[in-house]
C-alpha cells in the first residue's frame, strides 16, 4: 500500500497535466463544431477531396460528420493518441525508473515480494488512468451538450469516450512488458513516442479487417459503435488477451530477471 501511495504521489503532477491536455484537445475540437455546421456544403466538398483511407484514419465519416457524435469522432482520434502516450509513459516507467534512478536495490531489499512491488506500481498507474478518464468523460460530455445543435445519444457518446480508456489499457500493458524486458531505458518519453506513433501510423494504413488487429488504434471503429451502440466483440477479446498475456509475461520476467541498480 505504501508503494502504491508513493507512486500515486509521483504520478500526481503528470496525471493532472495529461488530464488537462485531454480535456483541452476535446475542448479545442468542440469549439470548431459550430463553424463546421454553418458551412456544411463547403466542408463536405473539401473533405471529399481527401482519400477515403485518410478520412477513416482520422475518424471522419461524411455520412454523419456534421452531427455532434460524428464530429466528436474526429477529435477523439487525437485525444486517443494523447491518452496512449500517457499510458505508455506510465507503463514504460513502472520498472525502468528504478533502474534509471538507481533505487532498485533499495526497493527490492524491503520485506516485500517482487510481485507485490509490481502489483502496487501497476495499481497506481491504473488509478491514474481511471482518474484521467473520469474527468475527461465528464468534461467532454458537458462540452458536447454546450455546442450540440440537436439531441444526441449520451450512451453512444460515452461508449465512444471509453475507447480512450481501453486503448490506454493496451498501451499500459505494452509499456509494462517493455519496461521489464529492456535492461535500461534512458528516456521513457522517447520510447513511448516511438512505440505509440509506430502503432498510430500502422493503424492509418490498416483499413482491411485482418490488418486492423495490428494496431490498438483500430480496435474500436467509431462508425461501428455509432451504428450498433456496442463494440466489436472480436477486437475486445483480442485486446483482453494482449493485456493478460503482456501483464502475465511481465510478472514472470520481473520475478526471474536480475535487477541492476547502477
């Protein structure tokens, strides 16, 4: 418990910054909505000039783009990107920061098992992400109600917003296994950006059904969610398997590996 509370204090500042950032990105895109709805014909012609693949990559569906939910999907792609970086940062730093800051030997000589250490650190990161998403979803819902020109489904809006959380869980798990496997990570941010953007750009060119499994960013198709008010079960199951395997492998590897403090 002391480890978890300590980690939460360490994450407090970054959690606040990332939460404000996610809300800020959503607020920025929401502020554009009234302007887009005033000139729908001109913007439609402009967007039609872009390749379909590019529009899909940014969550742009011309059939519903000028509704509040359709427009929200466009901004959501950038919010999800920011959220993925936050989660990847947390996951990658869980173990690597002890090595980088030369405190691993101090921590592991305490009367606590390695599994307990990893569990407390993981719980702290998870709580940080949960708090971020609670604030984000509340703020985004209020913003949507402020700029919406017609009624919209709050259920679908929340389902869309929760995709940020699910993508974060995937990148948190990926970050943890990287943190455990890689001996020394000098710059967490560099690794996080490289991995997240690699998956992001991979997702941009993975419109085919089979290729969508290659990138966590493609696991939640906003058009499908809007049409069916639910997630695609096959991708939910795949995501859950990835998370379970990554965390299980992290526990196994962390329990067996030599931890260097210098």
